[in-house]
């Protein structure tokens, strides 16, 4: 029995989602829990573009953001989302600081 590339990609995407990997806190990824702790610069500096993408969007997901891109919807889904405009999402200062740090690293690394 062979497994299709699409099925393999789906399994990998499910394993990469914050809730599938880290349980109760949906803001947690391999880089840390962006809603409850400062993600260290050392972790961000050595992260891949995919890890940065997941960490940034996990914070949005944890706060009920309604994703617009197919990639984000496929990874996080939109079930139960509340905020369609990212400017309306009530991020804490810690979350905003983590998002800003991640975004800066993504830009420097040419990720987006």
C-alpha cells in the first residue's frame, strides 16, 4: 500500500499545528507559547520560516482571528473565529511584542 503525497502532506500539516503538537494552549509551538511567555530572540534567530509562520499565526489563532489565506485556513482552520480584521484582535502587550519580533525576523530572513 502506498501513501499519496497529498495524504503525507496532510498528516505533516496536522502534526505541525500548535494544538496537535502541544495540546491545551493553542499559542504554543516549537518556539514557545506566544501568549504566555516572551519567545527568546535566540529561538527566533535560529528558526525556519515555517516555524516563524506557525509561531506568529498560532498567536492569532489563540485569539480567535479569522484567517484569510488558504495556507492558514488549512493549517489552523476558522472554526469559532471571532475577529475578521487583525486590527480588532485584542492582543496583550506580550502577544503584540512576540508578533512584532517574529515579523521582524521573518522580514530579515526573507520569509514572507
